[in-house]
């Protein structure tokens, strides 16, 4: 009986570990897809598409500027960034962890202006799982 219980526990632990790994893979795929959509929308100069990637109650906290609270303000913020010369962005995830309906991503972003000059920044994003999938919930960055 003791060996049977040990075997059951081992199977249970293995199942949990593989399930956790699968969930982590699914999360990474979802966040990567959202990041590629963000890059594509910025590259196309489409602030409305960028804004749609944020949760309705999201907050953008840019360095040296006021917070943009809610999707309309966030869309307006990115329209200003695009009009101000942001041509392209490249997001590189460094870490990603989740707990329930929230996930935290850290990474680095390369920002290219209309003249082709590139700068980098570090970012932290809190993602929120909504009925529409994973959405940006809190977005903050600083210059590198």
C-alpha cells in the first residue's frame, strides 16, 4: 500500500509540473503575440490599434510625463508619441511570471525615431487576463 501511495503522489506531482509548464508556455505565447501586435501597430503608426491592446482600466506611466489613465487617454498618448517621431519599437521580454489573472513582464525596448536613431529603455508591464485575452494593465519604463 505504501508503494502505491508513493506512486500516486509521484504521478500527481508530475502532472502538476507538466501542467504548470504548459500554462507558462501558453502565457509566453500569448504575451509574445501581444508584443508583436504592439510592434506592428506602432510600426504602422496606428495608435488606435495600440490602445486596443490595453485593458479598459489600464494606466501608462511614462517617464517625465503625466499618467495616461484608461484606454482613450492611452490611445491619445500613443498618438502623440507617433506624431512626435516614434517610427518603430522592438520589445524583448526578459522575465515573465504570473499568478492567476495577472502576469508581470520585464524587458527591454528599442525605440527607433523617423531619422533612424535608436534608443533603449527598460520596462515593466503588468498584464491582466480579461474576456478578450491578456491586455496591458500597467505599463512603465525608463531610459537605459
